[in-house]
C-alpha cells in the first residue's frame, strides 16, 4: 500500500534563528514544545488546510543541518529493516515519544535522511456521494373527458 508524506522537519544549528526566519518568511505559527534545556523543537502550523505541517529542531552536537520528510506507515520497525536491506542505514532506531509519536530515521543509499512515522494506512471512511434524484417527470396533461353530445329531448311522452 502507498504511504503518504505527513510531516517535514528542518534541523538547524540555531533553531531559534530558523524559527524566526521561517515564521517571518512564510507566516508560520511555531510553538516550542518539550524541555528547551534538552532539545529545542518548534511545531510548525502553516495555517492552511492544504499541504502538511512540520517542525524546526536544534541539531545535536556534531549533527548536521538539513531537511527531513516523514512518511507514515503502520509498522515502523519493518520499514526500517526493509530500508536497511535495500542499502539504507539506520540513523535513529525505533523511538517512542509518549503521547506524541513513534518514529525512526534512516539514510537512503545516497545519504539523504528520511523519517518514518507510525500511523494507519487505511484511508478514512468516505460517505457515499449523495445520488442526485432523477428529475421528476412532468405529469402528462390531463385528457379532457370526451364530451358526450347531449341527447335532444324528444317531444312527447315516452312509453
């Protein structure tokens, strides 16, 4: 089954500066989450329904700046193992952030980092489109009852 891209992440050496830059450039609302002493991470809300939201994070000591996109799958571990079998390399093993996300990251054979995030692969149930009612047929014009000619009254008595 195909898997959708559901999140992006911009890793920066100075995430506060990156937050200000992208907020000013695109009008994004960025809310810092988590413990700022452990890791500075801002959740990005683009403010529009189309596209996806993301995050801006501080790189770890010695880490690289860059952009990562996340693909949603039902089984993160099996996809991580499959990526490695296809020539990729595990960057972040299966990780669960309680109440937020379960994810992992791998580098593809070219070195690009891609994230995988746990989520359902079944599309939401869609209600069947409402059927348009067939146009009502116009009632056939009522036929006028045949007018019977009046009988002429006979003169005289009937027997």
